[in-house]
């Protein structure tokens, strides 16, 4: 029955793969797919699909990934949908994101006993729920549900929700929920300034930084004064974020202090400035990132390189910046080599090919995350779809399906 379920609705091109996997013959499935990129991608998707069935506790993450993985992912989701359990329900949601469920189905999904189902349904259709149901979801036990509800309430911008959002900003135990509200400071109504001032003292630095962004969105003199006071102090992470937020609204103080941060003697300050180039609305952002590739701090170089990695025009500059770090052989060398392999550098690719068999499971999984899209390593990653270790197979499948994606 399981084999029939796995074969249902799939074309003959993947029938052999599914048959081999159903028998546990991962090596035979890999042998059949090897050399055909389309089949390899489908095999990777099927590996994730099967794991979502066998390990329901991880289905949320895998279904979310498959939904963003093009045709192979959609095909596997259709098979998942025809099964049973949490994975089937999540797959149905993923395949029907563009339309609101009819009848009482959305209400049932939002009230499902499974936290994963509630969270996925809420993140998919929260903006289609009536305001009262949204306000109820702000109190859900699952922080993912609460985040979805908060995003939807904030997007609606109803004045009568301001008090609830302010209370949630103050009391919700999940920093990500508090951050989502703090960044949208204008939705907090008449008490926004006070709420954001309190959020600046939040135990989570991320919430405090989000409150700085929220203050810049209020557009009043009191909020601007708070930001200028912070930006004018010692240049630390908070001052840099405040300067970036000020610069985004045309403040001369913000522009001056942010420029100081970009050239500051402390590499941590420079790194924070590079991370916040978008927030500061720097017009020549790419040029600033290329300039940062020559920074004496490897931390700054890696941050800039990570942002520029998908930019084809920056390939030569990136190789020139990363090659010396890779050749030094220090603690940062593996990360530099991984980036170089993604860029197609043959020397780094060959080094990694020679090292892969000696990597322990943890390192292998971490490196696969970084090596997505490395053109010269695809065949080795395909081989890992037959690895006896489940987590390695999953990491390899994700690496393959992310190849060429940004």
C-alpha cells in the first residue's frame, strides 16, 4: 500500500526512484538518477518527502522547503497530499496558498490540535481571517502562530488593535513576536512613543534594534530626538542601527554618524554598518560592499561576501578577496573555500572534494548548507543522498534543491 501511495500521481520518470526508495535501496535510486540533473532534483525532493512522512515532527520545515523548490518540490507535495497525517495537511496548505479555503476548513485548520498545522495555516492565510479571530490567535501557545497574527494585524493597521499590539510587545515571551511589532512602530497608536521607548530596554538586543526602526517610522520630532541621542553617543551596535534608521528618513546626523561607522577603527562597528546598509538606504550599496571586501577584518569581508555571493558581476572581485583567506589555512579558511567553490573556483573545489570523506557528520551537514550551488561538487552531493545517516541525506537533498537559487 505504501508503495502504491508513493507511486500514485507520479510520471514514469520517477517511478523507479520511488520503487527503490520504498525498498530502502537509496544507492540504487542514486545510481538511476546520477547524471540526469532533473532526475537528481526529483530524487532529492522525494528524499525530503519521505522523511516528512516518516518523521512528522520535522514535516513543517520540510514541507516549507519543498514549497520553495520549484517543480520537483511541487510534485512531491502532491504525493504527500494524497497520504495521511500532518505531512498531508501541510502539503495541502502549501499547494493551495493562493486561494482561501472554503466553508469552515480554514477555521478548522487554524484550530487544529497540531501546532505545526495551526502555524502553517496562520502564516499562509492570516490576512484572510476576520479581525476577531486574528486577535484570538495573538494568544496562541505556538509563537509561530502569534507571529503570523501579529504580522497580519500590523499590516491591517486598525487603530483599535493598537492597544493589543502594545500589550503583546510588552508581554509576549517570544523575541521574534516582539521584534515584529517593534519594527512597525506606527501601528502602536497614540502610545507608540512610550511603547517603543520601553522596548529599547528589552532583554533581547534584537527587539531593541527593531524599536529603533519603529521609531524612525513614527515620523515625529520626539522619536527623532530619541534616535539622535542614541546615534550621537559612543558608536556601538545600537548607535549604528540608530544612525542607519535616521539616515533612512533623511537625517544629516544619521548620515554623518553612519559614514563614521563605515570607517570606524573597531571592526565590530564596521561589520554592523555593513549589515545595515539596506536599512540606511545607501544608494551605492554594491560599491560599499565591494569596498568592504578589502577590509582588514575577515568578519567584515565575510559579511560583505555573503551579501554579494549571488551577484554574478561580483564573482571576480569575490574570488580575489577570498583566495588569500583560503590559502592562509587558518580557522576561516574552510568558510572561504566553501564560498570559492560556490563561485566555481576549481582549486577550492578540488580541495573540498578531497576532504569531504573525512568530515564528521556535524561538519558535513554545516558545510553542505554553505555549499549549495557549488557546480563542481554536485555529483558528490548526489552520492550523499544514499548516505546511511538520515540528517546527511536531508542536508544533501536541501543542498541540491537550492543549487542555483538565491
